[in-house]
C-alpha cells in the first residue's frame, strides 16, 4: 500500500465523501461504494476522507484514543493486493466495557473479531521494527472488535473501506493486562465462542507472524499520513480470528490463553 499515489479528487469531494460516510455510520443506513461515484479514488484519497471524518468527529466532541490495524493476515493482504495493513482510528465513543450489552440497531453489518491490543508508553513515529514496538509497549491485553461496513451487502473495495475508517464501529478491552515480554504473543491461542459454541480458533501468529509486526506497519502508515502514534495509545493489532456475524440475543466470549477472557452480549 502506497500513500504516494496521486490525489484524484479535490478537497470539496473529500468533504462530501466524509459526510456521506459519517451519515451512514450515525444513522446505520447503507451506502454504495465510494468508487462507484469516484472510480479513480486512490488510497491517498481514501485516507484523506478518513482524516476528514476524524476531524468531523473530533469537532463533535469525540476523542481519538488510538488506532487499529486491518488486513493483517497474509491471505487477506494477498486477496486485497496490498503489502501493508490498512489503519483506522478509534475514539472514546466507540468503546464498550466487557460484560456489557451492545446494541446492534445502530449498526448495519455487525461482526466480531478477537484481537490483541497494545497500550504504548512512548511515542512511535517513522519506520519502526517489532522490537521498537515492544520496547514502547506498557502492556498488552485482549480485545474484541465489532466491525461494521457501511456499504450495501458488506461488499466493498480497498479504497472505500479505508475511507470508511476500516469498518471501525465498537471495541471492547478486557482480560488481563500483561507485560509484552511475559508471554510469546505468537503462540497466544484464542477461542471465539458464539452462543456457547466454538466458532473460531486462532493464535497470535495469524497476525503477520507476530502482532507487534502489525503495530510496526501501522506506525509506518501513520508516518505516510503525516501522523505519529502518541504515548498512551490503545492500538489493536488486527483480527486473530475470522469475524463472526451477530444479531440481537447473541453472546460472544473470547478466551485468550493465559490472558483471560472477554464476554459481551448483543441486544436490539
């Protein structure tokens, strides 16, 4: 993924697209892919839309507390034809506590993934390594992400999904906070249960071989965007398991080896 691609649309079009995505998110109304109206939309433009969306939400009082990586499994990157993950921002309004009931009536296509989150104690910027990430990590902990594409039929292309903040919707921190050197993040096993039945299993190595590699790539994408990852950021490394669709009445439990578990339920 390169942010050296040319800008193909003007700032007025960026603002219109950001407003369209924000309206879809706010009112849970699906929209068609942005590339249907802007077929030459580049990845650079997509991140310009995401940035405009972030600024709009900040003006409305939301606070960015961190970031998330997406497209962090090698098969998924090959499928999308990219070599680095997409990124999305996380705000305080998206957070939900463990053991809570999460409404789905304000989402379009809710799906749940299990992830490992990093909380940083140093700023990270530029091109960094896995070791740089681990050295700047205060602790790691389990997390659930509820993704929600705003595009009709959950069908989209890379440029549209990046503009849609990489399908970010809700996130749930939980489990045990642990020092990153207290366990091998590659071999942390995860079992995702849907209504008490095992739905997905995986391990940390599903995420680029090591979850910290995804964070290093995310920092590189932020650098291309002219951003840094501040100290104190909450950063999700990407899905260890495939996403599970949920509806009202469902419950999800993610069990992380040695890191505890997270349970949430879903309501109308």
